[in-house]
């Protein structure tokens, strides 16, 4: 099943923009189409921790960041708990051998729920960029030579977030983007106290790290509802590229060349509830962009062919009448012409028509643990992983459960938060302790290539 995306012209545009990446790569957090899907075929549906494993590499600590793949390299950010450092890593895709790694900074966390390695890296086939929750932004070439680095907190002020900042960087059309949507006043000593903390979208030259422009994004939200842990998502509609930004009680579309706001909609929180931060990023397809309102509220589909501040006529549909269709943390996927919405709070997975929001099927997610990692959609299947490291393989056509596979043994309160990715016919799964490459004819894990390759 090949993922349809907006319209044929849009597929062509994205193909041109991704020309530097090889076929089969997974270069960004939500993959080659920016929507959690890939056109990979022949992906496995049966394996275990010892069967159908190409290799497994031990990791120095848990993290929520997802691996990305470029050619024969797998890039990953993480933490080394033994020396309290943030780390970037590169593995050989064929063997799992660690090709290079670097310590970036000391100090790995500031809250008990996560660490600074929340953001996934991004690569354009020449460079790879890593972002951490302490503001460190570091760029390497593919051989591991550092090209540039800067710290966003030092440049624009300390982040004003209650929890640790979690958005990933984006490479699109030759620019590097990241967003910081935060509180306007300090929270628990975090953020500026001498002036207002601005929320902004930032564009940089990926070759040098220099700022191209910085667009301040206003918000009417209050308290924690100003906070967003989302990632900018690009889309192309009728030949016009846009960046879709979710957070601060608003969904907005921006010109990638300037950051100028094209449209904005934000009517889901009229009472200005103070505790509705956004975690799930948007996903765009077929002329609409989704925003997942937290706290069990509906998913809204917003038309992207308008300009200015939109009223309710800008809403194509919402899931108000399907209370099981909601999401607080996982970002939906778009695949085979439909949206797939994973609900962490309702414990459901749903397939939705992008034109009407009609629910084609809805299932309960298996197991007892929570699912916060975003779904992967590929090869006729939906891949999920929960906090306990239990993988669920679900048939995209009808929601039938194909397989359940335990991949982790959580200890010391560790939770699996990293999404599964697919690249070059294989799956890559990050657990609390290891990175697995799934998909080989091997049936014996004895002497697995890449094991303990620190």
C-alpha cells in the first residue's frame, strides 16, 4: 500500500525536496513523508528478542528520541547515565557496530518523567542535527565531525516549560526549523523573569547554524496551555508549501520562506483552561491538518486552503461524537488514504476518513500498559509499542491484531517512549536498554552482530 499524500503534485514536490535522501531512508522523526508512514514493503510481522533479529546494540541509558536512518547509518541521541552526559551516536545499519559517538554536554535531566534526549535527530543525507531539551543544538557530518553547535536557551532565553522541552527539529526545503512555544512568564524558576518569554518559530542555515529568521508567534493561551512539545510539520497544498504549528491554543500555517503566518484557527479552548499543553504534533493530508486537543477532547481537522484567522467554517470535521477518538501524546499517522489516531487515554486505535472524519474501524489497544509512542504505518500494517516495550502489529485494512511481541523488561521505572521506524526493509525499535534492528533470515540470536558495541 503506497501512502497517498495530499495530491499527486504534492507527492512530486516532496520527492524533489527529499532528493538528497536515499530511497528507503527514514530521515526525520515522522519519516520521509512527515506523516508516520513509508512505502517500505516486506516488513516483518513476526519476530522476538532472539528471532528474526539482524542485530542489537546496547545503549548507555533510556530516552524518548527515535532513531533516524540515512543510507548505511543509523543516528540516535541519548544519555549516558554512568557519567551524566548527553550523547549522540551513529551505528552501522548492516552490522549494528557503533561507528562514532560524542558526549555533547553534562547533565541529563531536570524532571522525573523524562530526560533531555526527547527530540529525534534529523538528516539531509549530508549533515545530521541533534537537539536536546537543555537547548543544545549540534550538527555533525555523516563521518562524525562536528560542523557547528549553539545553544537555543543561551541565544533566546531559558525555556519556560513546566516539564522538559520535547519538540524535534525539522529539515525542509534547505532550511532547519525548530519551534519554542512556551509560557510568557517563568514557571518554577524556568524562563526569563526580567521580560516576557516569547514563543517563536526559528529558521536556520543547516550548513552553518546561523539564524535566517525568527518569527514570534503570539498566543491567547494562559498557563501551561501555552506550552507545546510538538514539532513543525511541512505540507504542500495546491503547490503552496506550509509549515503547520500546533500549540498555545492554536493551529497555524506558516510560509516556510519567511515564517509569516498564513492562517490560524484556535477555538477548542474558549474558557482558556490553563492546563491544556499540546504534545501530539499535527499531521496534514487531503487539504486538512489535524490538531489533537488534550484531556480527552476531540481531534479537529482544519482546512488549509484559507487565510487569516479562521472561524468555525475552517473546521472540516471533528471527532466530538466519537469520544474514543482522541489523543494527548501520540501523533496520528496518515497512510493508505486515511488517518490513524492512537489514543493513549482511551486505549484505542482508530482509522478515519480524511474528508469526513468517519470512523472506519476502532479497536482497543492490547495489553495493560500505556501507549505514548506515535504509530508507524507501513506495508499494510500499523506498528505500536507501549511503555512496557510490548509491540502490537495490527492490520491496517480492518484493525485485526496480527501479533504481540515483548521487546523490553522495564526496570527502575523505565518506560519505552520511542516510536518504531521502518527503513530499508527493516524495523528499528528502541527500548529502555537497547536498539534492535528487526528483519533477517537469522533464527538464532547467539553471537548477534553489533551486541555490546560501545
